C-alpha cells in the first residue's frame, strides 16, 4: 500500500466503543459469518485502542457476537443510497458500518461493496493506495513475454493490453533484460489492488525466478503500470536504467507479497496519484537501493512508501506533492547519505501536516508492530508542515548528523500523539504512539509535541542540540492516559529552550539554557524547584536528575 491507498476498512461505529450486544428480545437473530457457520463476526476492540492495547502491545484483536434485535435496521449502500436488506444479502468482502444508540443497542447496519467503501480511508492523504480488498489473490497474468530460463530480452518491447505485463517471470527461471526499451500503454487498465498487491499491469514483473535488468528504459502510461515489480518468490535486480510512469498506482520500483528487489543507479520519475517512486504494499518484502534519483510528482505519492524492509544509500529522494516518506507497521526504512525532500499539501481530513509519517492505518496492508525509521547523514527538507509525525503505532526513530531544512510554517519537529483523522487510524483517544527517538550528532529546531496516550523517550547524544520546546497537547487524547515524555540529555548535548515546556522526567547531564544563554528554571509539578534559573523560561517536570542514562538510545551502525 503506498501513500495513496492505505484505506482502513475496520468496521466502524458511531460510538467510541464497539460493544458486545446482549440479546434484547426472545426472537432476536445473531449475525453469522458469510459462510453461515455461526462463526462470530470479528470486531476491533476499541477498549484496546483500535489496535493499541493499554500495555503497549498493538493490534490485539478480540471477538464479539453482535446480536441484531427487532429494532436494528439493515441497509445496503449503493450509489449513495441506502436500501433495506436482510442478513442473506451480506456477502464476503463487504464493508460493514455499525451504528449504536446511547444504550449500546445496534440501530443501523450499513453494508457497502468493498471496492466502493475503501476509497481514501486509511492513506495519510486520502488517496487509494493499499487498503483491504475483497478480491482473491491473483493466480494468473497476461503478458507479452513470459520469460524462459536463460532468455535475454533486448530491443523494443511494447505492451498495450488491459492489465497486461510486458515481461513476466512466473517460474524458476533466470532472465536478462539488456539495452531494452520497454513501453506499456493502456487506457483500459484498471490499476487498483490487483496492481498494488500482485503486480498486475506492471511493465516488468517477477513472481518467481530472477530478472536482471541493465542499461534499459521502462515507460508506462497505464493505471497500475508500475515500472519494475517483485512479488512473492520473485527477485529483480535492476541497474543503470531509467523508469518513468504516468498514471495512478504506478510506482517506479515496487515490492509486495515478500518479493526482493535490488536497484542501483536508477533514474525514476512517477507522475500519478498513489505512485511512490520507491513503493511497497501488502505482504512487504525486501528492497535495497544504491545511488540514483527517485522523484514522485503525484498527490499521495511520497518518494518512499514503506510497508517492507527498505534500505536506501546515496540517493536523491524527492516528493513534490506529498510527504517525503511514509512508513507503516512492522517495517523498516534506513536511509544513509540520502537527500530527502517532501512537500505535502494541507488537507482538511488530517489533524496536521507532516514531512515524514510513521503510523499504522489498521488497513491490513502492514503487520502491526514496531516501525523503524533511521536516517544517517544526508539532507532532509520539508516544503510544508511539520517534520516528523508518529501516531497509532510503536516506533523507533534515529536521526544522525542530518542537515535539516524546515518549512517556513513548520508546526513541530516531532509530534508523538494520538489522532482524530477522518479515515480512522485506531480509536480516537486511544491511538497514541509509543516512540523511542534518538538524536545522534544532530541539530534540531522546533517543538517536540506529546500527549498522555503516548509514550516518548527522547535521547540526545554525541553533541546533539535541540533549539525548541517540549509541549503536551491533549487535543487528540480523549480522556487521557498514563503516557509520558522523558528527555535524556547526555553530557555532550544541549537543549536551548525557546518557551515554557512540560514533560514527565528530565535527565540532563548536559546543558540547558534559553536562547540568550541564561539558565532555565526546572521545577516539579509539586512545586519543588530543582534548578533555579535566571531566564523567564520554565520547564515543568514530574522528576529531574542531573545524570542521564542513555543506554536506551539507538546506536548508529
């Protein structure tokens, strides 16, 4: 799922909590699964935070039996209208929205076709990359060339068929593509999940075997027309090649379903929506990128959309109409000596605007777990919005010796909070982030924002400097929780405090001062004065120590 299609299709209700319904009448009917085996419908447990359990473990799922009483009403949504239906009209793959009254009784169940329901629900920008699908896995492909073992493809290869691949490796073969000009044009292609998850319509696709591409040009003008795609047992090695894609869901280089892709010295440019230059989707995989230039120009198209394990070295990564990077779920992105630039637009559906997002949409495209983002060396530039935002996930973030350029309207350096996003990333008030952040030899500017349904351990090591403040923003925290923000400053690091700040525990073996060099007062929430400063700026904490144990910081490899 790429920044363009994380549609979250968890079942939703009009109350914060999805409750098990008791039988209200003697003639009530219990809902059954689509195969009519009396298997209870699975519902997300909102008490566990819509994917975030109170103990910090994400994604625990409970099972509830929802009983429809005489007053419950079933509707089928079609073309924006609601028509009364019966239980027999619900089919596998449908999207179900359940509404409760104030007493917890079901008052309405709306059933929608999956393909119609999933538009724009989970993706950070509301576009249609990723998201659950009611369709079965793709088992066969149409292609111009179905490669045989030892085959070498050269010269011009043109694909114009609907949802067709130009070159396909679907068996245990080794194939070479050299000095080729591969063109894929089709105005009839559909893109969508079959393209994003399985590679249908990609110019070059390996679902098995190994394809090696050198000194070639790949151009696509078709929905779902990814340049190069590795799926399943497929391996693609591509070097010294130019890739250009035009339409939606057309990533430049793409892995999903466990595929492996190795790229070197590519020039990649994408122009459609949901078309990251470096893209991954459901089932993830492994991608290693060395050198080259990767530019995405479409809305909802970051330079890197990460639902896989991706490593990028010495590359230029640019998103002109989206956040620079999007990382979801139990996946990792490591950038070394890269130049990373994003320019996300402000959207009413979002709580804020960011340059890097680390999150969990609960769409099913990324396994729930700890997300990892590491950036060592290079440059990081935001054209709009705050810098790093994490919500509804567990994550580990490392910045080391990165040259950062902030947007003129930057609202924050790091925001670690819950969300009230209209696409529903977890349950509002219970969807914070558990973040371990490390700054190593890092200069930083701006606000560090946290809330009480999140946990933030912020480490400053090896001469790092933060010029900014730490603030508690409870706007998406509901009734609040037991979260915290702990700041660890080693003896070589410094915090230049720009305004009054609030955090939980402050461990400072280094230096704290205001912008004029004056000492800053540190006082406890109980009134205890730990440090009496000469500045007008005050830091309020639960506890303070003049030593800092930074063993919990992420080490730079």
